[in-house]
């Protein structure tokens, strides 16, 4: 427990340092997998149901993950949230809690430009999910290109703090694109660099069911090989 508290404190302190260092140089909403620069409106609540699966026999690496994401807009430029995920893999069934926060450092609507920074913690709830809490810290920037039907491109970096030595890549880049298509459809794609649990290129489509609801489906291509590939589907509601 002492070790977990220590990691959480280190992540918070480092996250604040990242946040303020970025603001001197110059938002848990996501594009597909990577964080976007959006933050939820103040006093607004968001709930999302997630399904992620690699369709193969458990013995050959197949799995199904079920989870939810919740986010609350604390104030105009800040949101906090907590996610929960449960994975079926034929044997261990890990469970994990993911508290998180995001802060929009800068926004200039006139130019379609925004910068954000945030932190997500990964807290194992059983032995199969691991024995150590660690944190993901990130900063990113986005630009809307109005000449191409309001394409939004996002780029940034992430670093992992407190993970075990065998975690894999601990610092990398993030890239994303959102391209409005016809009607309520949007093409979305993003990428975490590195070979670790985040290392995927994802691509798919988002459909705005209503102004407050959306459905998103796509495919994830693992940086470590197609044995890690997975289908994912999300349904979200804001109120």
C-alpha cells in the first residue's frame, strides 16, 4: 500500500510539472485510444461502455475485455474520470481501475488550436492484473484544418512512471486524426508508438446517434505483431 501511494504521489507531482512546463513553452476524452485535447463541459457527466476482443482461442492469445469509462467536467478546462476494465483470457481474468484527469492548458478557437495535458493511473485489483500501480503522463496539441472539412490532427508524447522493468517502451509519441465524412459519420485513427500495452495503431468510424450519444467501432493493429490485434466497439452518452 505504501508503495502504491508513493507511485501515485510521484505521478501527480510529475504530471503537474509536465503541465506547467508545457504551458511555459507555449484534455478522459479520447480520439480512439489516445487522449484528445477536448475536455468535458463543466458540470457535465459522460459514460461509455467498451468492448475489445482478439477473436482466437484463449490458448492462442484470444481475449475479450469489457469496461466502462466515466468522466465529469469539474470546471471549464478540467475533467476527472475513472475507468474499470475486466478481461477474459481463459485463465487469469485481470481486473483494473483507471483514475484519470485532464487539463486544457490553452485554446484558440479562432485558429482551431488547443493544448492539453493529463495523467491516468492503472491500479490492479487482483493478482493477474499485476502487483504495481503505475501512471501514464501525457501532453498533446491539436489543430483543426477548416479547408479539408474541418479535419483535426493531434500529436503529442507520453511517458510511463512506476511500471516494472519488463513493461516495455516507457516514453513515446501519440498521433491522431479525425476526419468528418458525410452526415453523422467521422473517420478516426490514432497511434501510440512503442512496444507496450498501449502500442497500437487504431482506425475506424464514429457515428453520432444523437447530439449526446455516439457509437464507435474500429480495429487495433498491435505494434508488436498481429497476435495483439483486436476489434473494439464503444458506446458513449453525455448528460
